């Protein structure tokens, strides 16, 4: 909410030829109005970022648990491979003892290719995790930007007005508010990818 004051009573009238001086009333009025405006704007943006950070953090933690388990299917099971080698070695020893042809003993295959479903599941979940962590990173950067935007400004009222406007122009130029508004959509996309992975994960069950 923009401040509502009678500034003609709050601040004395400027001296002659000082309407735009360093201590002029117009800069003080600008400062009060800008402070009220910035407090509302930054408060709303900061609240949105806090919600995003909490959700992204919890979601990433849950998703990481799934990824840790399913990513094992992308690499060969070396425990099973070792057991196969031991079985093959045992057969070779028996064959040598019984004078059996070694060529009749099946060799352990070292070729490995992950299942298509495993590739899809992990691809979707890794993409979802990447998006979620990226949203958290941008949210943290935006929080730092807003904190810097609201940091104290020293100097004359005119200098404070110029510095504040410079900061506000930076927010507008970099479309910070628009970028913050887009972040929830990316989290929605991450959630959709996760749910798609869940559906594929449940297909063989």
C-alpha cells in the first residue's frame, strides 16, 4: 500500500530556487512513497520465494531418494557378475577334474545394457531433479538481489532517490519480477516429470 500523507504538513516548503535541491521536499516525498511501495513489492516477492524454496527443498530431498535407488539399475550388478565368474570358475575346475571339454562350459557375458524403462525413469527423474535444484538456486539468487535492493541508502534525500531509482531500474531491466513469477511453472514441470516417472516405474509391477 502506498503511503498516504499530507506532505505539505510533514515537510516544510522549500526555499526559493531550491525546489530540486539536495534537501528538497520532492526527494523526501519520493523517498517515503518509494519506501512504502518497495516494502509491499519486496514483501510479496520474498514470501513467494520462501514458499518456492521450501517446496523445492522438500521435493528435491524426496526425489533424490528415488534417484539414488533407481540409478543403480543403470550400471551392471558387479555382485551378480562376481557370482557368475565364481560359478564359471567352479565349472572349469570340475571340467578339468573330470576331463570334460572346456568349450562346453558357458562363458559369463560382460555385456550390459540398461532396460528402456530404466532409462526413461531415470531420465525423467534426473531432469526433474535438475529443474527443481535450478529453481532453488534462482530463488536464492533472487532473495539476495531483493535483500541488496532493500539495503540502507545513505546520503542526501536527492542522492537516496537517485540510488533507489537506479536499483529499481535494474529490477525492471533484468525482469526480476517476471522471472520470479515464472519459477512456479518450472516447479510444476518438475512435478509432472516426476509423476510421469512414477507411472513408468509402476508399469512392470
